[in-house]
């Protein structure tokens, strides 16, 4: 379930088979779906990769599936396959967060390149989530007092100044500082600031 896949969702079996063969020839792992409904029924929040989605299909359309997935906070990149008359719909989907669209007939190499780029984007997003969750978990280990001391450290204050402002012994500040660095997995105030800046940038 956690393997990155290019999910091909198209009601046309010939197109599904052609895209499946094309992507696998470039070492891209795939899964194929004959309808939007079948993909939505199987979708799980742990799915990763990207979607290659026909914009018009019987029953639930590609656009309707896209809306449903956004409602479920699915962040996998979506590449729409469109006919010429569907370009305005595809542009509207881009404004709502779709990754890209390709007009049929499309260039095979162009499609594979875009799929590979979409897979890379999804991988980077998931890595960011893992790193952010790790930093947040470290922060959660800090006591309220340690968080207070940390704010002073991040402000660039010396131990003596922190001790005076918090009205505690300098030795106590030193102990708090050591525990903060240990829990956060850093060696210096600079490392600590960089780590928290990394969290805010995500």
C-alpha cells in the first residue's frame, strides 16, 4: 500500500493497457482502474504516488473524483488526460490544485516525464511530513519550563541573562539547556534554531 504508484484511471481499456505498458517500460510502477468509483472505493490515506486521470468518464467523472479526493485531503498529484474541448475544465482543475494536464493525443515521452516529476513531488512531500512529524515529536518531549528556557536560548541570551530574567540559578539554566539539546537532538543553539526554522518552512 505504501509503494509509490502511478494510478491510471480511465474507462477505456485500450488506453489503460497502453499507459500501463508505457510507464512500466520506464520502470514506473502502476495500478490501473476502470472507473473513478473503483479507485475511490479502494483509496486509502496511505496511498502514495500520482494519478493519471481521464477528465470525462461514464458515471463519476475525473473532475468529480478530484473533488472527492480533495475533500478527503488526498495530496497525491493529479495529471488529467483531456480532449481538446476539455481544456477549460483542465485549466480550472489546475487552479483548484491539479498537478498538470495533457491533451490527447499526447507525446509518450512527455507524459512519462511529467509522471516521473509528479512522483518526485509526492515523494518530497511525504519526506517533509516525516521530518516535520519527527521535529514535532521532539518538541512534545519538552516540559513547559524547558520550552520557556528554549525561547530565551533562541533569542540569543546567555545563561546568566536567562537566569536573571527567570529568577533561577544559572546552574539550573545549564541543566535545562543540556536537556533541551538532548531531547531535540542538537549540539548548539545554532543547530536548535536551524531545526525549528526547518519546521516552520514546511
